[in-house]
C-alpha cells in the first residue's frame, strides 16, 4: 500500500486573552458568512462552473476580505462541492444495489430459501407486499438523485446536516437552545488558509513563526482591530507542536508551504490550531525485502484486532496477540480507540523485528444495505460500525514513520479457510486458537504468497501405500493447491519412483501377496555371475 502524502499536527492555543478570543470569533464569523455565500453561488453554477466563474467569485470576495483569504475561500468551497458530488454518487450506487436486491427477492416464490451468495424469497406475503411498496419508493428516490446528478445539483449544509437536524431534537441530544446555537455558529466559522512556498514562514494569511508567534491577516472590514503593521493581529500566546515539531520548524525556517486551520471546540471551550503540509510519498519497498523477516497477519473485527506473527516460511510462531478497542460513542472517541490499538500493534511489530504487516483490503460498501441482509439488524450495525477504510488509512500513516510496510491482501475466504486448515492444528491443551486468530494466519500466508491450505491431503485407505505416504508442504506452483490434490500419473509407492522401472505396474515383479514371482517352465534363467 502506498504511504501517506501529507501530514497534519494539532496543538492548543493556550493563554489567549479575551481580546484575542473576540477577534478570532469576529474574523471566523465574517469569513464564515462569505464562505456560505460563495458556496451558494458555486452550487448554483452546477456543471457550468469553470476557470472564468472561479475567477469572478474570487474577485467578488476580495474587497470584503483580501486576495489570499478569497483564494482560500474559493478553494474550500470547490473541495466541499466535490465532496458532496462524490457522496451523491455513492448514494446512487447504494440505491441501485437495494433495488436489485429487492427485485430479485420479489421474483422468487414466497418462503424460498436462498444461498450464501444470494438471498431467497420473502418469508410471508405481508413482507412481500411491504417490500414491493418500498421498491417503488427507492425507484422514485433513484430517479430524483439521477436527475440531480445529471444537472450537477448537490445539497450541502455548512456546519453539518447532523447538527442541523439536532435543532429539532434538543432534548434527545441533551442540549439547550443556547448550547446548540453556540455549537452551530462555531461549526460555520472559517479560519483556514493554504500555504505558499517562498513566502515568509510558508503562509502569509495565518503565519506561525519558528518561535511560536501566531499572527493573522485581518479582512478589510476588520482592519481596525489590528495590533501589528500591515493589518495583522498577533495573538498573545505561543504555540509548540509536540508531534513532528522539528519537521514543522524546518519547513517554517525554509519558507516552505504550511497550511493552518484555527477552530474552536465548544465542548472543551478551547481553541486549537492545526498545521498541515505535503510530504513526498515513500518509495515502496520490494515485497521480498519486506517479507525477509516474516510478517504479522492482522484480522480486523468489531471489537479487536487479532494478530499472529509468521516466519519467512509461513509458519506461525509465538503466541497470538489481541488488541481491543471500543467503536461506540463519538467520532473522536472511536478514532482515539483505533489509534491506540494500532500504536500497540506497531510497537509489538518493532519489538519482534518484523518489517511487514498484512491486512485485508475490506470494503463493506455493498454489504451495508438493509435490503441485502433483511431483518439482520444487529449484523448490519456490526459491519457498519467497522471503520475498515479509516483503520487501513490510519495504519498506513502511522507505519510510515516506523519503517514498516503495509500489505493489503484479498479478503476472500480468509476466515473460512483459516478456521478449516489452521484453527484445529494451532489449538492445544494450554491454548485454544480462535477463528479470528486462524484468519490472521491465513492473511499472513496470503501476503507471503503461500497457499492457505496447511498441507496436501495424504492418500486414502484404498490406495496401495495405506496412508503411508508422508504429507508435504504445498508449493506455490502446485496446480489447484487450494482444492483437492491433483492426480499424479504413475505408481504411488515410495520404493519405486514414478519415472523408474518398466515393471512398476507388474504385480509379479513387486512380490504382491497372491501373486507368485516364481519362474515358469518357459522362462529363461539369468546368467550366472561366475561367467
């Protein structure tokens, strides 16, 4: 998997004066109103947007802010519109998947059983009738979404749709109207600016010097609040980035581009600043070099990561490890739980000397529809709560600093074949291997190029050697190694190789029971050795 292409670090703005907080709130509210107006104009343009309309929008925003603020506003608007466009396409694909599933189940007789790949018919006529009505509802939604997609119409809410809908359910969210209003206004503020290489400290709009001084270029209507030359406001606090602070200081000292974002956390009543910059993508290590010291196979589950270390030959070594987390609660809590579990995984990998971690390339996008799994609500909630994409991206970003390579493998049948071929052999009286730990072994072996099947099947009892043929490790070049053992021509005995002896199939020559090897009257004797 390719490494990360960017870095983002965050720190708190401590010891702000009331005047500093007032200025930040005024600037954020003013720029937020401009961002809302620009987003409305961009959504109205639809697919007819181009370079000329972009330049016209920027010229309209410049007198009320500045040239650099206008550039940041228009770029953020364009990114938000593109994100809504991608989300609209995902919603269309989800509706299409639901319609196909319902149409298939409606075409089957009521009560017909399905298979593991396709669902069967509905269980009762009442359910069949309800799903027939739902099919018409989904078709209407799909037609409406397709019409919006062709016209370039997107629906975006600055501040978040979830927070906007919370206004109608304040009691359920345990919020007062004043608390909700404070959170809503803070989420719509705009205080972010992209960097530019060659400028002083890499950013002219929001500037952070190497010694931690933070200054902001004030918009034109708020220029009277400046406390520094050239219409700038310098905050009373000093910032320091504990994580990657040295790398950030090197970029700032060299006047390389650094983007900043200032935001207000209403829950903690704190101000934060986030610095972000691009980094060159690390060159992928050859897979042979990454697997030279073995690999750690990781199986992701709803509440833990099951991991097992494999040596260079694909054999499990040591004891399996489990890294638990809790994916309930807020998004920040879930992200912290995943980050903590991945940190422990990477520390264990470094202590083992392993340079590669194998994970599954999972994507439950087509599995989360309620039409596919019907009444299995708990199962749908389970797979919806598994943040597979975020975990893979987070692991790739964190492993980039440790020199560990992340290998994404095909997830097909890893749990089933792992349980079939590895769960029982790895279980003994002191330890019982779980299905997830066996799946981790299967994932690691697949990353190494080994078959998941543990060993080739010995001959059955009706063969000549009576199960005396020793089982051997299946090689990668063995045809059909994941299936039944292929039929090899020739004799199947250890005494006579397949390519030797013209009498390999002659029972008399092999001294079989019931078959005499004595000479007949017409057979010629061999020559004596004394001649």
